[in-house]
């Protein structure tokens, strides 16, 4: 007797998978494995049919004259869910005994959407989804029970001590499509060049980009005023004595640096350069001297703190690529100014345009100063490290920017469907936890979190019912996916 697997289209539009038994050319029996309504279910049934046929588990007389009741009860992305769940536990987030919160976090990684639509995502994954009211009760628990503090503590504990020798800080904005501002959502200069009311988000990460602290502020809060309260909270929460913090030029102010030094913090902060530093200007004046790519200069900036005169270390570096970009931008701005001088363009704000009475002219001195400092970037620090190491540390700030990109793009952090501050804060806590898992996965696998989900999501686990008894059918995992999972486990 021989057997083969066949697929039959049913009247309902489903695809039935059957094992056909033959003696010679005569069909002596047909065993129905199940009916599939999509490609994933069909693949599962075909694998199951092959196993049954090869193992001879369903011979024609296995059940006597009784036709077995066998069908695919449901399928779900069990592998993806289990892998993300292990990373959730590895970071220590299982200290939050709230299954719905875990579902919200993992679902946001798999398919970021509204809280109501998260129910659909969980159901499509084949999981038991909470009700809409249960989700909103969870959002209240997030704030009432201090979930964000717990997440921050666990993220801090998860990071290796060597990664905490330097923490990076930056801010971004999230806008709301509303007409009227309120006490929290206020219009100001937007990172996304939007005019709508917004909130400001401050993020601390370690030097690999793993998130350590997330704080939100009113939308009109100046960037320079955010670092001090966030840093104080971070230091207090983790009982830190020494910490080195890196921030961009937007965080630079005399008051902030005074505060950092008073509390004995070490820091690296980007510096805006309004004129060419004296040391570089003197070097350029030397006969035959030209700036070389990567050339570094050091200087001291005199300041007064609490009536005491002191010096801060300033480092400057020239980069050829940066100079080309700066000079190109200067030329564009100069061309616009020249069109205004020639009367070919409407007069608008332009730093190279000089207006004296009715006379318009190019401010040549200002153009020359801008060209002289093209390609030069400054860094202010109180660290006693080689200048190049200070510069390299500063440029790790791209890790914060990458975390913001993941949060805003892959995790869709913008709280579109939330209107009250408590709800917005709860939403940001979910995103914070999802970001921690995403950076953990990306760091181990070298895949973007979006690509990681795309690879694992189609591998679905099936639950077969044979005469009422349930049998788990695991997916066949390709070697590539096995290797990816092994990277996470190592």
C-alpha cells in the first residue's frame, strides 16, 4: 500500500490537507489532516501530514471503522513571543508582576499601534488578549505603582559596570495633532520642525545606547534646563558618587557646568564656536601652515565659579569633511545674501547681510570669520584624558540618536491616542521597556529590531486536536534563525 499527501480546495475557500492511501491504482482510504485558511496554517498542516505519513502513525485501520476528528485548532507566533519574553526576563522586567504590561511591551515591539488595536495584534499572534478596559486599568497601574522607576533600576543593574563609565544624554520632542495647548503640551522649537503643541523627552543611555532613564517635560522646556533635574534624579536613584556625562552643545550653559562641577561630576559637552579659537588662528598665520584632517588643539577657558577664578579645558578638532559641509552652507547663505543686495530677492533675515540705512551690503568680515572656523568643533571637559579619547567619547552621542530613532520610528513612541498626562507618561513607560529589549536584541544579533521581528514572526506554532486531545506542533526553524537565537542566548 502506498500513500501521498494532497491539497483539496473546499467549498468554504479553505485548503484541506489529506493523506491518500492506495493499493495499486485503487484508493482504499483518505485521512483528513485539517483545513488551512492561510499560508502559515497550510505549511503547518503539510509538515504534520508529512510526519504522519512518514511515521505511519495514521494507518487505515488505526482507528478501526471510526474516522478520527483531527484539525488545526489554532496557530501562533510562539517562537517570537518566547524569545522576546526571555529578553524581557533577562533584563529583569519580570519583577513587574503584570502580565498585561508585558503583553503591551512585547506587542509594541512586534507591531506598534494603539492600545485598542494591540488587542488585534495579540489575537493575530494567537495569544489570549486582554480587554480594552483591562488595558486601561493597566495604564493606571503603571503610574500608581512606579513601573518606570523599577524599569530604570533593572536597566541600570543589567548594564555592565564598564559601560557606566560614561552616560550619554540628549533630548527630543514628540508632537500632538491638537489645536490648543495645555499645561503639559506646549508649542516651541520642534526637533521635527512642527508647529503643533509638543512634549520634550530626555533620555540617558550607556555608551552602547542601552536606555537607563527616560523623563518627560513640558513642550516649552528649554533643552539646556532639562539635564540638571534628570541627572540629579539619576544619581539619587542609583546612589552614584562618580559619573561622567556627555551631552551636545544644546546642553552647554555656564550654570549647567557650574552645577556639574559643584557636584563633582566629570563631563564632556559640545561647544558652540562663535569665532575661530585663538590657538588655531595663530597657527593659521604661520607661513605655510594649513589645517590637517583630524588636527587637534587645546586651550583653557577662564571662568568664575562662586567668586573663584578657574579654568576649563577646551579641545578643538578640524575635520576636512566637516569643513566641506560648512563651506558649502556658507556659500549658499552668501549667495542668498548677494541676491538680496542686488535686488533680485526679497530681503529676509540673513547673517551675512548688512543693512545700514537704505544701503544693503555683504558683511565681508563676518563671512571671513565663518570661513576661518569652518570644519572646527569644540569640546569642553574636565576629564584628564587624551584629547582624542575625549572626542571619541563625545561622538558616542550617536547612540542616543539611534535610540531615539528606534523609539520614534520602530516603536512609534509618539502618543497619538493619549490626551492626559498620566496616560502619556504610562505610554512612555511602555516604550521605555520596549526600547530596552530592542537595544538588547540589536546589540546581540546585529539586526534591527524590525528585521528581527520580520524573520521570526512567520514561524508559527500549531495546536492540533486529535479526537479532542491537543498536540503541540512546533515550527521547523531554519539554521539562520537558530543562529540568531543562539547569539541572544550567549
